[in-house]
C-alpha cells in the first residue's frame, strides 16, 4: 500500500508565491473583455477607470487578506478565514460554490480558451468542428484538447508541488515579459489620429454598439449600473489573486510571504492590465474595440502592431498565458477541498496526502468536475453569473477582519491590514455597490450564482446529519 504523507512540505519561496498570484490572475480575460467594457461605457476614459477601479479593489482586498493569511497560515485560505470569523456553514457555502462552479468552471473556461487559440495555429483543434454529435451535446476538438491539458496539468501537480511551481514560475515570467513586449510594440505602433479620437470627450458615458453607433448618455444611476456591468469582465480577469492563500501550508515563512506575494502580485498585474488597455486605445478606435471579432481585442490590436503575423503571435501569447494560469488554478484549488475534507465536509479520501505530499485525490476530483464543465458549452455564462457570488464572499471575508479583531483582540497578528479600517471599509462599500447594481441592472448575473450557493445549505445539513449518524 502506498505510504501517505501526513503534512504539507513548504517548498514555495516569495518569488514562487508572487508568480502564483500573478499567474493565476493573468489568463485570457485581458485579451478579450475590453470589448464588452467599451460597449457598456462607450469611452476610453471610462474603460480605463473600470480597470483602475477593479485594480484598486483587488489591491485593497489583497492588502486586507494579508492579516488573515498571517493569522491562519495553513491550507484552505479563504475557506479557513470564513470558518474562523463566522461558522462552518458559511465556510462550507464558500467551499461548495468554489467546488461546483467558481474554481472548476474557471479551470474549464481557461482550458477551452487555450484550445481556441491553439486552433489559430493548428486549425484541426477548431471549436467549430464537431467530432461527436450526441444531439443535446456536441463535442469539438477544442473541448477534447482542453480536457487533455487539464488532465496533464493535474497529473503534473500530483507529482509534487515542485513540479507545479516550476511550471508556474516559468510560464508566469514568460507571459509577463510577453505582455510587456506587446505593450512596448503597441505604443511604438501608436496612431496619433486614433489616440486623439479616442481621448476626445473621454469621460462621456453611454452605450456603444459593435457597429460604432452611440447610445444616448446615461443619467447618474444608470451610469453606475453600466460601470458595474462593465466590471463583470474586469473582475473576472482580475480574480483568483487569492489562490496563494489556499496553498499556504506549502509556502516558506507563510506569515511573511503570503501577505507580500498578494501585494506584489496584484500590484504588478494591475499595472499590466491598465497599461495594456491604454495601449489598445492607441492602435484601435473605440468602434474597433467594441466590435472586435468574437471580442478578441488583442488579436485586432496585434494585426495593427505586427501585421499578418499578429494572429500567430497573439495566439502563442494566449496559449502561454492560459496554460500557466490553469496550472496555478489546479495547484491551489485542491487545497480547499483538502481542508473541507478534514472538517468532514467533503469526500473523506480528499483529506489524505499522497507520497508527494499533495492532495492527489482532491486534485483528481477537481479535474473530473472541470472536465465535465469543458463539455457543457455554458461555462462562460456561469463564470459571469458567479461574479456576484465571488465578490460577495470577498466582502464577507474582509468583514471577518473586523469580527476577528473584536472576537480575538489578543491573537497573534504578525501582519496587520494596511490602511485598516479605512481601506477594508472602502472595499466593502465598493463591493456592496457592485453587487447591488448588478441585481438591478444585470439580474441574470446574480440569481443563478445565488441559487447555486443556496443549494449548498441543504447539502451541508445532509452531510452533517450523515456524520452524526456515523458517530
């Protein structure tokens, strides 16, 4: 029988942890979502402000999480923080949402994005081809390739954290350098007339159709709704920054390095995202951004910057970006299920570590659900729908800082939230505004996520009831 390791092995230094934060954030979103943002807000100024607001929120949350990560430097991250601040039901609802959609569907979406852009170079992997037609479900080469990538990365991560960290660090460095190169060449190819046109009346806010037709200007409250709707894309692109907290048990000197990696990683990615979008406004007109084919703004920009070879260049960049992103998501996600299992709220076998000191069973269960999402064809919609729930749990977690300071005033806090209480309060207010505006102006992005979360309540009591009977 295979010997089981009983504890995680700290193998990740500060650089590795920072690369996990940045690498998990940078996937396919930065290359695509700006089209929808421009359609919602209609101007360069507001497009950049959407990214700046999202970046500020992400950085504020990351700086606040530093206090929690230093207090509870163990596997599970946000799941553990919610349990300590509230109760096991709240933490289970987070873990349930995380397992059913948040992490697994994100892995699937990033995997399919990898396959879609592989098809630019190798058309045999096109999502438009049908390999198997089952009537209600069709299977394309893109879906099969995404499954293969997810299975391959899962296998590598079962071999130990060193295998995962080598891929993560290497690919993150490469994609940061690649994005840096795209930004530099983009500004080099900047068109003065395009820049001037885009930055005239830059704070007008209105709908912009893909055809370039402008809608009427919003009044104040609808304008806030448009900004919230636009932020769905930027928040999705900036999410997963907290993945390093899930793998805290494998970070060297976690009380110091997790907080630092959160701050450094989110800051670097925010600068890259804002600068990339400023570059877009120098090479593409607003109607070209809003009407980019299948929202592939980066592809349209690369055609201007690099000419005919632009498609291949951007396809390779996105393949590198999504491959590294998925490695980080896969590596960190399984640690949440491990923590749930140790609490008796997940498959019992997920609470064990394999001979490489990683939760192998949890990795494979996550792999199975993510692969199923690859075949759903609806993963993109579900990711948008879950944005409301993701921000909601971030708000709850940051509120947990105030609760824990009251409940445990004498607890060891090697790192305290920067800007407390102002910065956490600002995040909470901005997050609440985002969620409330989505409820009003884009209800389809809220109710499905809420329903998935609420379903977790009877599941929790069912599991607890079975556990009580077995005792």
